[in-house]
């Protein structure tokens, strides 16, 4: 009974910690949008105070939760505890720095930027999500890219608002939409020319934005191409086999009926999900896992054998 209670407590603790991390990502993401926007615009004092109270409270609670989990894991394997302790000591200073209300303490609005140090932990949590959810790792990676594109575009738009200044004939929303429009055009190097830099500072900022756009979107396109080509190893194997068949038909003058037979075989491999290199994957696993993985790969075949229908695992 105590063992079951301990397992139930551990599961509950893990779920609560996961829910807390989700909340932390949401709050940190909100602050990454709100703080640059508040620095670029004239924010009301009451709104600023409310946001500071919320961020300080949640970030301080996060530090306490990290300390609690580290203390609770003292009894686990030494290697695992050492890894947790090393991570805690490495990032605790950033956690403390992001939790301090420096603007309220020193009266300097730009010190709000220090709050963005919490985004380092968001990066770490998203990496954990990719590692622990291997079946949707590519989808998580795409979502991460969209997430960082949105944040980068917003930050650059706020920077443009600071450098360009406000058009007082327009409202706040229109000024921001114009900045977002300019940033999107400059990042993608489209540039219709209806909003152009007029000072040296604005031109230098535009140059830096374009260089960032070249680098970021080059990486983005390469990552998307890699995801699309490697998301299904069976289809990738089929594509490689078809390239071999085309080359063989071209240089060896294979008869058309023979080409069709080979093509039919490759199609059969793809539809039956045959051709995945299971052996190399299994051989890289420890001995204790090889048997379980092999059984899982052969599960459908084994279950079709009559003598194994009622057999235990």
C-alpha cells in the first residue's frame, strides 16, 4: 500500500510540475511580447505595476519549486542528482535576475529587459519536450520555429518603433501594424518601398534586419527541407530506390517490363512498410531493451501465429 501511494504521489508530482512548466512558458512568452512593446510605447503605470507583481511572484515561485525538487531528489541515483544540481546551480542566477523587480528598485524602465533572461529556461523546456516526445519531435520543431519567428519579428518591430518614433496622427495600433509590416517586408527582403528608412540610424537598423533575415530564413528553409525529407524513413528509402532504378534504366538499358517489375517491388516495400533498417537501430540499444524492441517490431507477425494467440507475454 505505501508503495502504491508513493507511485501515485510521484505521478501527481510529475503532472503538477508539467502543468507548472506550461504556465511558466506561457508567462515568459507573454513577457517577451509585453516588455519590448512597453519600452517602445507609453505604457500606463497601473498596467506596468500589475505586470511587475505577476512576473515577480511567478518567477519567485519557480525558484522555490526548483529548490524543492532538487531537495526531494537527494535520495536518487548520485549521477542523476549531480546532473540536476549542476543544472540548478548553472541557471539559478538567471532565475534570480529575472525575478527581481529591477525597474521598481532603480527607476530605470529599460531594466525590464533583464526579465527576458527567463527565455533561456523556455529554450531548455522546449528542448526537453522534443527529446521526451520523439513521436512528434518534428512537429514540435516546426512549432518552435514559428514561435521564435513570431518573437523575433515582434522584437524587431518594437525596435523600429523606438528608432522611427511615433506618427502622432495615427493611433497606437496603426503605428505598431506599420512597424510589423515594415519588419516582415525587410526580413523577407520583399520591400515594397512604401515605408523607407530616412536617417542613417534607420538605414543601419534596416541593414542589420536584412542580414538577420538572410541568416534566419536560410536556416529555416534548410530545417524544413530536412524535416520533410526525413520524416518517413520508408518513403525516403523508396525515393532512393527509384533514383537507383532510373539510373539503371538509363545506363543499362533495362527492358520496360523489367523496370515495371522492379518498380512494383519497391512500391510493395513502401506500402508494407518493409525496408526500415531495424537491425542498426536495435544494435545501438543496451541488451535489456533489445528483446522488448524486437518483440514490438514483430508483434503483428507473432500475433497472427495460431499457437501464440493465448500465450502470455
